């Protein structure tokens, strides 16, 4: 592949990414009003949407900002149509995204200035707040510790956190910010053992093990580079956004489950002892001292407590099966991971999404430096460069085979290749 084609591909990538906003997204988070169980599920939600328009109240969006509908003719048309839907809802509700009324509603919202799939289903619309689930779990752990102390007649208990020996604790507190740990077990105010909490009964319930923005992991960089190349291929306007892509992780999986410092001896907010994943109540179960036998009855054997949870992973255990940490990439409006516009990259459970495809590999990473700003976001200093694959050395046949397997037009059909040596 010549240098000119390489440069053409870079420009084409930017142009193609700008088109993605208008393409249908698949697998949107249930936090959006366009998702299943969104805006049209209940009459009260349609009325609430209508009331917000009338009150000129802003809507939360996926990018963490807000959107305010203007006082325009388009907004007035949207209000009038909402009035029609609300009037007949009890007798004729919208039950399917294929309903022409739902399609019209989406068109009117778009004409008024935004798209339904970027508006969040916030708490006022009945969404569950993930932070409230986390706080509920921390409260359950706190109550379980108090109950165990009362049962023992002590001010502290011994608990198994997956280490060689149990640890002594008397309380729990929330970890602030966004490290790997969500809470920490304490003793006399000292932080003893960190825990990651997941509100998930099974692997499908869980969004991700970890985000990977600006990761230095070579496997992640290769995955992002291949995703970048794949997305550079032209798509017809009538083609829907493809299903998510995944790739198996081979090394250092524990960092995504327990934190980036998981190999350190000292526990920390990024070095958890265990993960509790459940939607049921978290409790504690004590192991009773052995009865009879040759035990020295003059020595009291302390009770050792264990967490009771639907799923428990102790460091350095690597979750297997559907829980296995796996690289994922999917199209998501308002996302921008690794400099890839409208792309969400994550390490998520293997069963994170259905109808997914393995991401094709275009080339191996070569020991060549390409300016990182061409492809990836880097450190705030802007000086660091990431070693990535060289697009100049990609085998064109590899690209063609990947295109054919995905039913995509070839680059030769889309790009006029100019022989630079003759020009």
C-alpha cells in the first residue's frame, strides 16, 4: 500500500466517522429514552416529556451535558403530536419500535434539534440510578457487619477476603471518586480491604469490567488500531451500523477485574481483594467452630465470616465463561474513546452483547512510531507517542478479505488510487 493511499485512508476515516451520527445504532444503553422501556412505554412518560417542553426544561444527554429544546415551530409540532399520542394512549399504546407513530415521533424530535437516542432516561423518567444500587449494597454490608458483631458480642469480626489469613474489621465506608474499589472494609478507622461492587446477577447484566481510554496495554492498542482500520472502509448509506466487535484478551486480565495495581502487596483503591456481583441482598455467613473432637475447649475458636453473594471473585482469580474479561468495541453516539468518534471501547464480560463478531486483524504491531494524534488521544502533555501498527505496511489482501467477509465494498471501488511515482 503506497503512502498516498495511506493518507487518503486517514482522511476517509474522519469523513466516515462524521456520517455515523445519522446511522442506526444497535445495543444502546437502556439509559436512553430510545431504548426498550423508554419514552413510549408509559403514558406518564409521554406526559412528562410534554411538560418539560412546555416548561422549557433541559434534558440530560449521553455525553454528560444537557439539551434544551428551543421555542421553535418544530418544537410546537412536537408538542402537538405528543398531545395526540397521549390522548389515545390508553386505548392504543405504542408497543413496538416498528410502529409508524414511534418513527414519526423520533423524526419530530430530530427536527426539533436532537435525537431520541442521546436523551437519557433520568430518575424522573423512572431510570434506576446505578449509584443508588451501589449505596444500597454498601448499606447491606454495613448492616451485615453490625449483625455479626452483635451475634458474637464483639466490636469487630474476622472475615475472609481471599487472602491467606482472615482480616479483622469493624465497619465499611464508601470510596469516593472513580477508582476500581467502590467500598473499603475498616478497623478502628484504618482501611483494611477494598471491594468492587457490581449490580449484576449474571454476566449479561454487567456493562463493563473497566474502561480502557488511553490504555498503554499493547493488546488494547492493537484492538483500537484494528477497529480504526476496519472503520476506515467505506459503507453504503443504506447499510446499518454493524454489530459490536470483540476480541479475547490474552494477558494481565486481573488488572481489569481488581485494578491496575493488583500485583502490589499493599491493598489500595486500585487493588481490590474481591468483587461482589449480585442483585440480591449481600450478607455474611459465619463458620461455626468444630464440635467435639480433640479441640482444646479452654481456647475459644473465633468465628470466621464469609460474604454471601450471587457471584464472588477473589483476587487473583480470573472470571471464566460468560464473565471472562473481553475487549469490546461498539458504535455509541456521543462517545469518543481513543480518539475514535462515536465509538465506545471497553473491557466487558464475554456475554456483554449478543450478535457480536470477532474483530478482524489487519496487521501486527510493528516497531514504528506513527504520530499518535493521527489516531489516538494521548496524555495531556501532548508529547507522548504510542507505538502502533504502520498503515503503510498493511497487506491490501488482508483488508480485502475482511471487507468481503463483512459484505463491504472494496477500497478500490471507493478511492481513486493515484500512482504517485508518475504524478
